[in-house]
C-alpha cells in the first residue's frame, strides 16, 4: 500500500465511521440502521438511548466504528485493490468537509 492509498483509506474510514455514527444519511438510512440495533433517537434525530450491546456500542462510537470500518477496508483491499475506487469518494468527501470546516471557522 502506498502512502497515498493509506491516506485515502484513512480518510474514507473516518468518513464512513462518521456517517454510521453521527449522521442521518440520505432517506435517514443511518438512523434506520442504528435503530435496528436498538439505538433510539429523539425528534431532532439526536441519539437519545444507547442500549447495552455489541452492535449498539459500535454504532454509537466513531472510534469503535473506525476500527471495524478500517479492518473491513483492509480486508477488501487485500482481496482486490479496486477497493481503492470505492474508498476514494468517501475520502474526497472527508477532504471537502475538513476544508469547509477550516474555511468557515466551524
């Protein structure tokens, strides 16, 4: 794995983890996913209750989720280097979010 590939996969791992843990996603898909493992949300789509459990614990912590997402990306990369092209849009999204945060002062 080259340094560029490492950075792309690192950014993609962060972005996917952020989507799974913190964001509603298109058509609230990530809220629905979190609900399937028992996580409940309030009226504003903020996490309200996180039950004890392996999957609910993973999907409530970006640090925990990033380990599993990173492991999945690594395994997929070993199977086929074409996984790079799956990770690239997520990495580009992460860069855009970081640049927006820096330039907007948020």
